[in-house]
């Protein structure tokens, strides 16, 4: 039940971030155990996304599931890279957990929404992915306190990395004959 409380609180926290309210921190556990909780929720939702995506072809074997989960974890790596790069370039003293925990919950929402949208209208996932730019902009602006232009660059870089890293690895793993 604690996981459901964490998801509900994260939803409320994200609504506060999107509205620019200053008390958003109260809805996230911005500690190392809070990070572990968000990662467990992410991996559970990633497993559900793999199961939903497998409705047409059947569930892959254990290696296929692990492979798919590792591909989903690349999204967290992409966000981490974006946060670290932007924080270093801007010489920001933002705590990594303050950025990553809300970002992981945003990715959880993206996984769930993307799985459902992909079943109904596969091309609409592109619109959903582009729509991630605004929440990431708010993350940079409200959470990190970056100026609007810097938050916009953070949002664009994050979305590009979210799309680019898995796509690049897919292309590298399937060389042309």
C-alpha cells in the first residue's frame, strides 16, 4: 500500500510543480529510500508496459523481458545525463535527488500513458513524447530554479535524449547487412 501512497503523493506533487506552487517538496520523499521507491515503481510499471506491448505477439522469455526493462531504464539514464549536464553548465547547486525523483515519477506516468495510447493510436505516442517537454521545462524552472531559457534547453535536451539514446542503441544493435 505504501507504493500507492507514493504514486498518489507524486501525482499531487507534479500538479503543484506544473502550477508553480512552492510546497511541492512535501509530496515527494526526496531521500535515498525515496529514490529506491520511485525506481521500484518505475520497474513495475515498465514490466506492465512490456506486458501490454506483448498483447499482439505474446510475452517474451525472461531474457526478452530483462532486455526490455533495460531499454526502459535507459530513460532514467537519459534524464540523469541531462540533469547532470545542465547543472554543471549552469553551475547549479541543485540536489540530484530533488530533480531525479520527480523525473522518475514523470517517466512512470509516461510509461503508463504511453502504453495505453500505443494500444489505441500508435502514432500518438510521438505527440505524447513531445508533450514531455513542458513537464521537464517546469521541472527545470520550478524545481531547479533555472531561468526560463535554461529550463527550456533542459527540457529539449531531455526529450532528445529520451528519444535518441534508445534509438541509437537500437540502430547499433541491428547493423545493416
